[in-house]
C-alpha cells in the first residue's frame, strides 16, 4: 500500500491520512461483482480518467476530459462497446454522463472491468458526488462535492483505489 493510495475503509475513504465520508453501492462490497447487483467491487483499481461538465465546473486537473452533450457509458453486456464511453445515438442500454442532477458533474473513472470488459461482470465504477450522506449508489463510490473536487485536483492518473471486503 502506497501513501498516496485511496483506501476504502468502514469509516470512509482514506487519502494521505485524512478520512472522507463516502457512500458505496446498495449491494455492499462484493468480491463477485455482477452487472446490476448494486455492489462495489473488492479489488485494487486505478483511476484512469477524470471527466467533468465544462458548462458547470472548471477543469479540475489538466488531464480531465469534458463531458459533452451525447456522452454516454454503455452498460449493455451483450454489446461490443460494453463498459465503454460511447456517443449518442446509441441503441443499447447505457447511462447518460450528462445528467440533469449534479452527481456526474465530476467523475473519477476507475479501471474496473475496463478497458477490456467481461460481459456481465459489471460496468464501470466511478467516484462521483453523492446525493446525500449515506445514500447508496449503484456500485460506485460517492463523496461530498467539495471532497470530490479536492481529490480530483490532487491525484494523478493511475492513483490506486483499494477496496477490501471488511
């Protein structure tokens, strides 16, 4: 474990000896993550992308990429583009990255089941803004807005996110 790793603990997300309250998937933490189970997957994941809404927030880091109208994320395990960033029109099941609410104004994308995905193993695990404290996600790790923005400005690409089954 490195000193600059993000560590998910029972009391929050730890980074550089500071804890940030967070929410996890409604399915808990699981080693056998499957598409649609709402679980946050056990493992050592890397932050591979930062995405942001340029119409709502400033670029949080030089390596952050803008979320534009029509940007989607495929969650259709039967499609060749499963668990990939795709563009509308897209005829398969997907999640819109440009939401009406602020949850995806800033997204730290992990390498869970990416870039080469296995069908049914679960689409991408993001770090994003929470709805409110303790409100579960569909499997992602969610943080308070100011904490998410701070981390996005601090961590470099490849930062490790460690999730252990406690």
